[in-house]
């Protein structure tokens, strides 16, 4: 568990560097896969790791924008999605990133399993 | 098999990402939109964003400095005209690109390209009106003069210099929401934007409705209900102003049977009560300072990003401040060190309809001969659908706007062609170029004579103490009645004749009364030698004249008060008459309760007034009741103006039917609405009318509603539901210009910026900003600076 958190943090850190030249969507789709494959993560752990790493990355990236913006944009976007407030909008947004990251991490883990046993 | 299962999560990840990257149904591509790096978050601008920039731009000739004040108004200082307009284009695009793009697409009838086939009818209307055709005609004139050509070329280059720096991440948010991309700017787009304004200001006419009613009503009733000129008005041009002898004589009108067409099943564009703008100027004899004061508040649709963008532009030979239209070069309304000017719409009819008499499928009759149509095939691209082709047939009169393949609003299926001043070549860009540089009256007159459409009441005041106004535009020397109704397109006598020389347009300079006021009212009295008709509005003009006539030592504060004045001339005139017809025994207790709100009412439509709500509802109901019978004579008739209705009511005219019954019935009919409002706690006038400033997409979270403002179309402060004073300006001329202004919006078009709607609060409260006008003498401190150098040097 502790190891998962540390790896997730490293993944988020790497993602932060990638975000300088890549879109958040691509990072979420590819980075957890690379991490789980290269670290030989197996099974459900892959999903959790990917979810955690990307959710953390997206949360930090969003807060870096949202806090200096005094929630002007997030409040308006929340209204657009019929959500009651900016915090919930951010939560939904972060969850979406986590979900993609989780699927990507899970893909890597299942690959590991499939190729090792054959 | 295991390997296959191993691939499954990869596939599902790929499918999810792909799904999130594509718009589905009406939804934008959610994954791309919510991407924390390149999605909507890229538009979240820090509230302490440092706007200082050092830029190197391709194509610039010399160095340019832009100082932004604390309201983010740019003060551009360039060394030559080219760089001045280049920088204006760059800045417009930087702050307002999406708006410029959408508005010019709308003008050109290209909205379906980005929004899909729900906009097809709108696009076809734009094409059939000949919007692009008109813009092309004007562009020829604009590019024929080296000054306006350079101005437009430079502006276009500046806009494109900014667009070329963009990638998806930096697109304005609306592009990400609607899923389209900015496209390269062209001079045609600027021309289109000016036609968009011309369409907004001269596009609607009552010609078709009047054609039906003229046949349906008795001649006496028609004249009584739709007088060509209303009596008792305060004209724009004061009566005692000398009008020179006309150089053209009025043509003889052809016989009615030849001149006009007859329509039965038809519809028309409705006219709204009190649409328009105000401007007025006081000469020094009526001001406290002894210096002239010029005031202008053009009323237009209230949208975000605002139609206007404030700017100061300085280069050798020019130092001008005012509001510009994102998408067009120059300053539209404003002032320089010597003169100030403002516009209101002139409303003379410059758009006429002709009934086309087809001969064969490809020809029509004109002057006893068959003529072929000139076809213009309009290709309308539709997002997600095959292209749509619409063939617009051009006649000697202009494009056939309605026919069997494209019915008029009420299902009109006869071919009508439109002759419209906006189709003729004109160089308004040059007019603005010269106007921005004018230093005295003669230069101003020379400048505005290039401004042909949309015709405007162009008000003037200068530092030498002069005030003036021109009802400026290109007008036709018409025979009496020409173009008031749909004309017979087969006869040559109905063709538009000679242009009236612009020097003979109605004008006044330093009139004896010491002030000039225009608020879209009738332009001249009948001593003006040329015949014209139009859609004029009188309520605001009556009030402004009443106030200014009694103004002696006006200050700018008095002018603020007048721009925010909510006294209703309509209410003051009709309510006492309405109340006379109400006998206490005829009404119920509930009705009496509402009536009591009207006791001692001062006829002011203030934000909190409940009396205002009761009056407006009652009046509207009564107005509708009076004219309901017209519906038996025409499918969707044009109702007599509120001004005329007011006069008929005061006269007790039989044309209104049984007035007492109508007054009581309409009071009764208002009860339901009033009860509903009361229940919802919306009886206060501002809650009942719900003034809103909406984002162009109408998306509620980007819009502001229920603004606490009084006024209506029949008061000087003509703030209606989505229409109102789009720029309030008061300028006192003198050795030093003292200028104030405010518009309902902010300098940035970015919904994620704190500058998005910064000025709205002040505008709602009727307050003003002191405008920072940089001159050689005064240079207020700048908050941010852009230093721009040419790239290749």
C-alpha cells in the first residue's frame, strides 16, 4: 500500500513534467501503462495505481489553475454541467482522469500477467 | 486466449479515450474539454495575471508600445498608420477572437458549418438577403482607396499574426465547447461585420405588413392608424434650421395601380416599442462650464462578450479614444483632443421590396421585356451533413429573398426581391479613418460623407464650442410613397432613382435652441424638400427635449442623470386617461388593490417600482386589445405605433372601438399575470422585466440575469430585457477633454478572466468611469505594458 502511494506520487511527478508538452488526456492514457509494465505490477493493483497517480496529477494541475483564478472558471463550468459548485466539478473532473489512468494501469497489469505466464 | 484477454483493457482504454475526444450528440468532446492541461482549464486566468509582454511580430514596420490601464483599456502608440491598425487587429484577436469569428460567420450565413443544420434557415436567410454580396461590393470600394485599403490590410495582418500563435490549448473556451477552430481573417470579414451592423440597424422594415393593411383597411382608417408622419413630434433637426434649396426635384409618382403590388398571405418583421439610441449635445450656453457636452448611448443587443471594445489609438496625425467593434479597424464612437462624436440610428427606410413577375422558369418581366436572372449559387456547409446548395436569383432590383423554395416568415410564397442600400458599394472604413483624425467641423463633415449605410444621426461637439448633427447616409430621391409598400417589380417607374447628394442630407449646426437631441425620432419636419419614410420612435425624444429645454447650467452629472432617466412619457400621458374610464363600482377588490399601487405614482419606471409593473402590464394588454381586431383583416398585422395609439386614446378615437370596455377588460386580463408575479415575489419592475446580459451562446452560467435596473423602451434609459444602452458616453470638450463612459461587459472575452464582465456592476448602477485619455500633457500611469518590435529587424 505504502509502495503504491509512493509509485503513484512518482507517476504524478513524471506526469507533471510531461504536461509541459503533452495533453492531460494522453498522459492519463499512456503513463500508467508504461509505469505498470515497466514495474511489473500485477492484477487489480494496476488499476489502483493508475487511478491514484493520474487523479493526483489532475488534481494538482487543476488546483494550480483554479486557485490563482479564484474559481471564476470552475464555478462557470460547474454551472454548465449543472453541478452545484466548483468543488464538485473539480471532483468529477479528477475522477474522470483517475478512471482513464486506472484503465491504463490495469491494461499494463493484465499485459504483464498474460505475457509472463505463457 | 489469455493474450486476447490481456488486450481487452487496452482496447477499453482506447475506446474510452476515443469517446471522450469526440463530441457526442449535442455534447462537446468531454475528455478534451476537461483535460487539465489543454482543456477548459487553460482558460482559467490568474486574477493577478501579469499582462506585461515583449512581442516580436512579423510584418510590423516599426516599434509599438501599448499601455494598459487598470481597466485593461489599451492605449496604442505607433509610429505609422499601418502599425496602428495592425496592433489594433492583434489586440482585438487577443481579447475577443471567438466573438469576431462567430459574428462574421453569422453575417456571412456560415453558422451551420460550426453548429449543424439547426442554423440552416438562419444561414439561408443571410445568403438570400445578399449579406456577402453587399460586403463584396463595399470591399471593392474600401480597397479602391489607399487609406482604407492599408487600414484593412494592416488590421487583417494583425489579427492573423495573433491567430498564427495559437494552438488548441490557447483557443478561447467557446471553440472547445462548440468543437471548431479559428480560421484566417480576411478583409472581407471586416466588411461583413460592418454589413452585420447595417443589417441590425436598417434590416427590418414594415413594407410588407403595410402593403397588406393598405388593401385591408379603408383609406381613412389607414391614414389615421399609420400616419406617414406623426404630428407633435420633436424632430432631430430643429424647425428653425435653414434647409438649402434642393438640387433635385421630387420625381412624379406613377399611378398607384402601376406602382404597388398587392399581397394577401404574408408576414413581416415586427417592430418593437422604443428600439434605438439616444444622443444629444449641449452648447456652452447651456452648460455650467461654458463648454459643450456631448452624450451618446447607442442601444443594441446586450451580449457578452460585449459588442464594444474600448481603445485609445495614437500615431502621427491621430490620437483618438472611444469604442471599437472587434472585427473592424478604427474607433466607431468617441473623441479626440478637438472633437467628439456619437451615433444614433437614423431609421429612414433604405430597404424596399419588389414583387417579381416570373415569365419562364429562368426569366422575369421588367419594363415589358423578359430578363434573365443572375444566379448566385450559395454553398452552405453543414457540420456532420452534406453541403446544401441554395440558388439565389438576382434581378435588376436585387436578390429574390423569398419565393416558393424559401417562404417569407408568414408563409409568403410570392417572389419578392429586395433593393437595399447595404448592397451598394460604400466605404465606411474611410469615413472612420477620416473621422478619427478630424479636428474641426469641416473635416468632420468631409469624413462622415463617406458613411453611407447604415444611416446614422451623427452628433458632433468640438473644443471651439460648436455643436452639430447630420442625418447622414446615402438616400434616394424618391417619389412620394416610393418603397413604403411592396412595389411592382415589372415596371421601371418603381426603380430607385438618383442619389440625394449627401451635402443635402438633413443637418443642423449651432441651432438657436442651444442643444441638439436625437433618439431615433422623425428626422425633419415637412419643410425638408425630399420625401422619405421610416420607422421612427418618439417617446425618448419628447422626454430629452423636455429636459434639455429647461436645462441652463448643465454638468456632466446632470447628463449622467438624463442617460439614466426612467420617466415614462407614455405613462404620464395614458395612465390618467385610463384611470378616468375605471369607475370604482366596475372593479373587484383585488383589482382595486393593484390599482392602489398606481396612486401618486410619479410615472418613473424605477427598478423597485411595483406601480411600473402594474402599468406596463395593463398598458400592454390594452394595446393588444385595441388592435386585436386587425387580426381579422391580416394574418399577422403591424399594429399602429404606441405613440399613435397614445394620441388616439387621448382623442377618444372611434378607431379604438369601445375604449371603456377595453380598459376594464385589459385590467382584468392583467390580474393573472400580476398574481403570478406577486406569488413569485417578482412584482418589482426589475424582477418582472428581467434585464439580462447574456453570453452569445446563451449559456446561463456565462450570463447575468435579473439585473436591478429600471427603464424600458419608452424611457430615456431604454434598458429592456436583452436590449439597452450598449455604451454610455459623456464628453465635455475644452482645452482638456473630460470624458466618462461605461459599457455592460469587460475588456476580455474570456469567461475565465476577471476582466470578463468587470464593468457590469457600474453600468447596472448607472455609474461611469472617468476615461484615461493620454495626451502630450497627461499620461496617467499604466498598469501593464506591451513592447512590440518587428520580427525581422
